């Protein structure tokens, strides 16, 4: 998923030198890029474990979407306290705290598997996501700090490419590892001790994947800890809790914050359903592993679309571009839900291309001319990422009540339609 663009955030430091020059920390950018890659990939890996857990615990779509609910609730719960923690201990130690929290979340998959407890899997995901939020709070302003201010936006765009690379690679690798060794039986054919044993055995693939991630996180955390004192003279401006809540009274900002909520929710909803959607006989009739590998096309489309969009946005009004891609997303959903076979499947995957510029464009249009309130606006926008918890859960409810994944996509379509309206509304510069 997209990361917050590099305008002022609630954790932006004061200039560390009198002339406003950047901090010289050779080699540190490489590890910050690694942070973008890791938290992007871990977020998209949810799309792979949802169908796995759905089968293991014989869940309906509402219950399965609790994976995303627990994950994205961390943005609501941890976002502001996380920013305060980073201000207190600094960027580098904050990054280590986030990485260690993520590591602990990964290791919680071990007892979750051994006890075959779905609720413990959900708790592990919340802890993992809490670390992701901390790392994300650090990464955006830090990459802006590590170089001249005149090139901060290009560095952030380059860092976002690593984020997108993670969201593309992780689902493909995860599909091979997690969905690649399915048993001939299924959980709904078993009961009692046999069912528990089946769940423990089959969830071991999830454990192996996340233990591997935990090892990688430990290595990155150790390296970042070595660099913990690289940012000499780091200072932070004080902030007051939800001081930016009054900005929601401004129509442009309030509308934009709503659209961030809807966009993240729509993007995550579609990504979460891709595997089960493509497995339907009326769509592509794929096996789980084959369908899981195609998740990479959805997120990869967003990566490619960012490069295309960055060029188009230089020539065309951002509001008009946003409206066009949002309408394009609605059209692709309509095509997918009213056709069959490869056309149905690939039109749904193509929505990733439409998603590419939405987050940064909505963000910039909403925060336009906030001036000294930009930091407050950034904090509220980050809280709005909680839409990734709510919209997928509601989409799952619609799928269960209607008995149709195609019909459930009406909710993401409605989200995109509202976003198109915002693009039209914000096509002119802010007053």
C-alpha cells in the first residue's frame, strides 16, 4: 500500500543545522529503503494468509476479514502514541523499537499455530502491525532528512518504489511457501483432535514464513542499532494529541480525510478477496497457490502506475487525474463482476494500476495550503488509514449475506465513486 507523502508530519524534526543542510549519514539510506521494503511486503502478505486461515478455521468472509481489521486497527491505536514515542527516543531507536515489535509479532505465530487458535493469530497480526506503524512513523520523515531538502520528494518517491517492490514480491513468495503445500483433506471434513492436528500441521507453513521474516527483522534491527547515534542534533517540535481534529471542519480537508479512509479500505478489500475471487469456477477456477501468485500483479500494477502517474501529474490537474482513475476503478469492477473467465479476473487485478496515484494525490489535495497546520493534517490522515480495518470487514459481511463475492465488490466501487467526486471537487487550487 502507499505510504504517506513527504510533507511535514507530526514527527518532522527541526532543522539540525543553522543553514538547513541535511544530516550526513553515509550508508543509512540503504537501511531506510529496506524498512520501506519490509513494511510494504508484510502488509500485502495478509492477502495470502487470509485464504489459508479461512480454510483452516472454516471461516466465513466476515470472520476472515478480521485479519485486516486487527492489522489496520493498529493505525488507529498506535499511530499517535507511536509518534510521541519516536519524539522521545529519536528516529533510529524508534525504528529499532518498531522492528523488535514486528519481530515479536512474527514469533507469536508459533504459539498461535501450536494451539490452533485463530484469536491468537489475530493478536499476533495486531502486534506485528503495531511495529509496522512505528516503522512507518519513522521512515517517511527520516528519508526526507537524509539528503538535501531540494531533492526530498525524489528520495521519497524512490523509497516508495521499494515499498511497492515489497508489496509485489512478498505475496508471490508467500503464495509459494504458505499456499503451496495444501493437504488433500480440508478442515470442514474433520473434527475434534484430528481437526486440531490438521490445523497445527497446515499452519506450520505460515509459521515458517513469519519466522524467516523474524530472522530478517532481527538482522535489520541490529544494523539500525549500530547506526543509532548517527543523527546528531536531532530535535522535534512538540505536538498536542489530536490537535488537528478541528481541521476536519474544513470541507476540503474533511472530504480528503474521508477519501483516504475509503481508498485504503477499497484497496485492502480487493487485495484480500483476490485469491478466493480468482478461484471461483465462473472466474478463472485457479488453485490457491496459482491465484495467490497473481496478487503480485495487483500490487505490481500500483508500482508501475506510480511511474506513469508521476509523469501525467506534471501535465494534468491532479484532481482530474484522481477523478479519472477512480472512475476507471469503478469501470473495472463493473467489467469484472459482469463477465467471466480471464477477462473477469484480470480486470479486477488491473485495479491496482488505478490505485497507484490515489493515496499521494488525495493526501496532497486535502492538505493543500494548510501551511503551519500541515503536521496536524498529516497526523489525522494517518489515522484515516484505519479504513483498511473497517471497509474490508463490511465487504466480508456483504459477501456472507449476499452469498456473492461479485456483489460484495459494490462497496469498494462505492468508495471509488466518492473518491471520483473528491477529484472533481478539488480540481481547482485550494482557497
